[in-house]
C-alpha cells in the first residue's frame, strides 16, 4: 500500500482525521482537501478551489470523498450543495484527471427505520430527509459514471460512526452516562441498531483501496454486533466504570411523547431498529471487522466531545 498516492476530501473531519493518520502510518502518500489551515505537510494540502482549477493536473491512484453534511444543522441548500453538487464536481474532476478509483462514504440513513434486517438488495426509503436524499442522488450519479466505464467506484453505506473525538448525539449520551445521570432507556431493549467504530470503518476503507473485487460495488458497513439502546447505554457505563442507572420507562411513553411534541422522527431513531446485514461486504472482500464494539466505546469515552 505504501506505493499509493491517495487524496482525501474532508480530511479535517472525524473520519478524515482517523483515516489520514492510519494511511500515513502505513507509508501511504496522502494529499488532502480541507478548509483547515492547522496542518503540517502544506505541500500536500489543497482547497476545493485549487482542485477544481483547470490548471490542476496532480494525479492520484485513489480519491476518497468524505466531505459531506452529516448532521441536521445544515439548510436544505447547504445539504444539496455539499452532499450532491460537490460530490458530482469531485467525481467529474477525477474522471477528467483519469484517476482509477473513487471511494464515496455514503449513509445507511437512506434506508427506512425498520424491524427487519437491511440487506444490500433492500430498497431505499422513498421518504428521505433532504440531507440523506442528496446522498442518494450522489450515489446514483457515481454509479452512472461507473456503469459507463469512466471510473471504478466504491460506495460505503455507513451507520452511526463513533470513536475517539466523536461528536453529536453519541458524545452527548456518553457524557450523560459519565455524569451518573439516570436515563430512561432500560426498557428499550427489543430494538437493534448497527453501529461502526471509526477504526473498523477506516480498516474497511483501506481494504477497498486495493481489493480488486471492491470496484463498482456498494457495501454496507457495521461492527457486525448490533446493540439495543439499553445495551448501548449499559456498555457506555461499563467502559467508563459507572453504574448503569437507566430507568425502566415503558416504550409506549416515548411514543406518546413523540406524538405530543411532534418528535416522532427523534423517537423512531431512539426506539427503532436499523440493522445492516454485512454478509455481502464480508464475502466480497474477505473482510471481518477487526475491532470489537467495546474497543470503540472505550476510545470514544477517552475524549468525548464537549461541543
């Protein structure tokens, strides 16, 4: 792998930082597109403006496109510009530069919350929120270019990603557990949700960089160990050496609160299931997630975000 020349977009993001460090430690020559200015190796860092310039002719073996609007703080226009328009421009530039492979980090949220397990052949949801809808548009555009033989692409549909320096809801829940606050989640034990640690995701991306069978494939990703909300909170308590003070509030209370507060989507994510069958990923790539869920939770607890 150390002979490769890789470009990462979104390198200052959560996944991007972990991936960059791992590739560098493996001797890979890594270039980055980032808006941040606090990196070393400035000669290997570009802005999107530089990358899209007609004069830009630096070739790479692989472009890994991680830049995206992942959370709901983005407006519809921002989500479209970042998740679809930007992706379209990046892959078009890759084709123009004759770059052999393009890896795109998509989301498992293009599927509907459901009880049954999602397979690689499962239909995507027809009622997507705008952030996820634009990820799907980006996927379709990428596939259309690959189908025409312009570039080999790999699409990875990831569930919630966690690990050291994780942000958003996972970090908030980790902090609440660390404070010993009683949380009302003990009865939410019949649902199952797929997660993936950033360490397993980075390992999967590394495999996709070189594996010959990864070309023009869509892969589901997870730790291959799904957890209920109750199990998740219990594990957060365990890795932080705290008592599990989860309270036995019935599930119907959450459903009622969702209706009264017009927060059904929030409640659905809390009590619903989103399980990904990664058999296709494991069989195609001969890959098994190398790190346990507990390993990822321990590192997520090490430096929880305060944002």
